[in-house]
C-alpha cells in the first residue's frame, strides 16, 4: 500500500473538505459534519433533499450529466469544479472528486478552493487524467474531517485516515489488517455484522454502534457504510464514522432532565399545559386534567379550542394568539363565569409553541377586595394603620402612619416595619418574640420605641391582628399604631420626680439625724453650761473649766453648721451649675501638693496612670478636687503602719464614660459589716483614728451631682479601691 499523501498536509486544512453521497437524481443521503463549518448548513438540511438546490445554475447540467455517467457505469470516477451557495448567499468554489459506489449512489469529495480566482472553469473530463484524479481522491480521503476507513470483503480493515486513527486512539499500523469486530462490544456485534453484510450486498446504510477506543474507553459511533462496486459486485466497503458520544450523553441528559421536568410539572397542584403551533395539547399535567375532569389520554393532541370552546370568546384566547405571534410572555387575571371563580394566568412562548400555567385566585381576590374596604375605613381614622402580607412585608399604610413616622407608602412598600423603625433603644429580644407571635398568627399588643424618618424617637402602642384564609393560614396582618409619646414622657417625668422625692427623703433623714444628734448635743451643752455659770464664782477654777467646755460646745455647733452649709451648697449646685471639661491630671497634681502639706512624703507614694483618651471629664473642678482630696486623704490617714503605703490613681475609658480608680494597700474595711452605711453622713469605721465621718458622704454626693456613680471594693488588711464613673468629654 502506498504511503498516505495526507502525511504532508497540515490539520488546519480539514475544515475545507466535506463528503456527500447522492443518488442518480441528486437526492443527498449523507453529508459530512464539516458542511456546517464550510457552508453553515446543518447536515439535516441537506440529507433527504435535492443537492441541486445548493448548486449554481450554470453547474447543474454538468453535475447531472456526471451523476448519470457514474450510475450507468460508463466511468468509475471523475473530477469537476462546482459552485455551492453558502448559507449567507455567497457562492463558494469547490474541486470535486466523484466516485461511483453502487448502481445508484455516487460519493462526492468536495474541497473548497481558496485561490481567490473569480473566473470559473469546469474540470476536464479527460480519462487520461485519471491518475491525477486518483491522487486528489487520496488527498481528500486521508484528510477528510470525518473518520474514513476501508474494509475488504472479509471485514479486515485495509486503510484509514487520520481522523479514524484519532477517534480510535490506535495508529494506522495498529489498525490495518485487524478485523472490525476487534473494536466492537459484544452487545453491538450482531448489529454491526448485519450492517457489514448488507453493505456487501450493495446497499449503503447508516447505523449506530459502540466501539472500544484505546484511551477514551467506550465510544458511541455513527457509521455510514458504502459498498465499493467493481463489475457490479462489492469488492470492499468504505466507512465514514463520527464520534457521537457527547451527543449521546447530551441526549441522555436531556431525556433525564425532561423526565425530571415532567415530574416537577406533575407535582404541581396548579394546572399546566403546553400547546403546539396548531394549538394542540402537546403536554398536560394531572392538575389540568383534573381541572377539565378528563383523563390525560383524552386531552393529548386535542385542539384546546375544541376542549374548551367557551374560551374562544375570552381574553385568554386573545392572549394566546398574541404570545404565539409576538413570542412575548404575559400574565393576567380573568374571571370565569362558568366556574364562578377568578384565575391567574401565565402564558409564555417556547420553541414548539406556548405553555400555560394558571391557578385559582378566587379566595385571594376576595381577600383583596375585603382589604380595599378595610383600607377605606383605615384611611379615615386617626390611628396609624399598617397592612402587611404573611411575611410582614408592607402592602398598605394610611396617612396617619405617614404623619407619625414621616415615611410614605412608596418608600416602604414591601419592607418589614421593624427594618426602618428600629433604633438605638430598640429591644431586639422583644422584637424577636413578637416576630414569632406574628409568624404563628397569634394576635398581640405591645409598646415599643420607634424612630421617625428624621431619626426622632417616639413611643407607640401596637395592636396586631392576623387575617386567616379558609385553610386557617395567615394571609395578612393588620397593625394599629397609637402614638403614646406624651404619655411615656409624663411617665418618665413621674419616675424622675419619684426618684427625686426618694433622694430628698434620704436627705431629710440625714438632716433629721444631724438636727437630733449633732446639733442638739452641743446646744444642750451650751444651755446647761450657761445656766451653771450664773451660779459660779467668776474667779474660781471651776468657772474657768466651765467656760472652756462652753467654748468647745460652741465650736462643735459651728462645725455642724458648716457641714450643713457645705452639703446644702452641693445640693443647690446640682440643680443650677452647668458641667464643663475638667483635666483630671491637673486636678490630681493640685490634690497631691495639698496632701504633701499635711503628711510627710516618706509615709506614702502616689502613682498616676492616665489613658490619653481618659484625661478629661465633664464636671466641676471644685467637686473633682474635693472628691480626690477626700479619697487620697483617707488613704494616707487609714494606712497600715507596718507597710509602706502605695496609692494608684488611674483613668480609663469604659463604654461612654471615664472611670477613675483610686486604689491603696491600706488597712481596708469589712464591707459585710459596713454595708450601706459606707456613704452615709457621720458614719465612721476606724474609731481609733480621729475623723468626722463626712468625707465619703461628700464623695458620693458630689459624684452624683456630676451625673456619675461610685463603686467600692475593700478587704480588711489588703486595701480599698474606689471606682468613679464620670461623663466623658466629647471632643468637637
């Protein structure tokens, strides 16, 4: 066998060749897949149709004459040139090798010309040029875009082209002289043997089989077998094969998806059906059959206007015609008198006609009508009314809601109310609880904080009532909002007054204590001593001692009055003076200098640790000085003699406050014994050390006057820590 001339031709030429098989009248029974690339026709457009439809009218006679010569047996093969029409209307030139393969079949190997020559000459028909034509045929054979192979009369493969080698995975040397059954699976062997013998009998045919490839496993192959006749007898068989494995897989996937789609459509409770271009039912699910009260078998292939004649006089008929003509989907609602109900239709086009899906919305329509009536009533009342669907998405609000919140219906339609009414003081746990009640369709009422479009806080009382359908399911929720902001403000004011009364009562108790104990004792002493003095000798020693006692009682009375004055000054300032930025570090240094004047620096060590963002508070400098002075003075006063005293003054940011901590390693206190008395007036916890018991009372009073709070931790023998929380100064 001669070496293949195709070995010197590059693979990029493949798309310029294709094969066609014609009968004596020019009917095409096979067209190679390359025709789709070269002429942009699907092979199905050529197969079964007259090939002359695509041949230039000036070339029709020469091709018809050649077909007659080949099928009559006058010649075995012949070359010529043809012009074929591209799908876009252009005419392309082809060199053609025509071979007779049976008494009524001719195979054409067509090669597109790329010489750019606009002239056209028919190829010579001189038999002396047969060797040239044979060479050209071999070139077309080995470089054909489809897999081409030749078998002898016994079924052994004698030749094949590059594409056949590529598909099978075997080299030409591996395949030559092997019987075709070597590549077949047992399942397809009998079918393939039958096809081979039929080709040997002189009949060309196409069939599908499965072969073993060397590298790709099992492949589905579409094969056309063509007998090669000599003296009226088939001396060999030529095959043209195409790998259709991917097509088979795709077809299997399409069928699988079609079954899945049908299952989905069958699972739909709502009716669904498809119509072909003649408006015959090509598919109907059980829902549609039940709607018509017919069996599915009695619906299939029936004209829809015969099944439902009354539909021709409705909007449904007009809509179906429009979708079929303009290929644009539509949906609409239609009242059907014969069923005394309202249907919602969806009609959309697909490649084979139109599809229709509809559902009964009679109940929903009635509910919407009822909703309109409710909306009319709700629009006239002063309370804010919100109507939502079962998912709490707003469908309607009245004008009172817009007045209350500032939001219009267009701005919030489809939104959940809490999504735009919530703010900093919204209680998320309560919000989640009421959402659960809404989802369960349970009516409830509650009070909540809301925020307007301008972010203004308001209070509203909300009563939510669900509307159920016939199945007991929630269709809508109606919420009535009542503005209770004024009432809440009055309640807050009342709470504030109550708190003020409570603290004033505490103050009154403290003042009662002062009057009954601290004031009464020195006054009683003064009265008693003055009455005694009148009866004493002014020059006696007893008289002098009595005068000294009188003076001491007067001083004690003066001290108590000063304490009262100091306390009252704090209370008055709490109601009048404005807070101002105060630098903590500066005040601390002033206090430390004051402590140094009273105590030797050898007795203690005070360390400052101020965070950069916690150096300034909102307060009054005099109060802050008094607070820190009392705490540091107490720390030094009540230190442990055996241990060097260390006092730490720290400041840090905690949430939106500045926390100032004063911590010492002094004698400490038993807080369980001290209890709530720690900040009370004239309460002392170290009787062996002189003091008045007013310092911690002033600390708490002054801290609260600045809007802060004070906490204390202490252990006997270990020390004490005071934590004071002040308002943070916000930098502008």
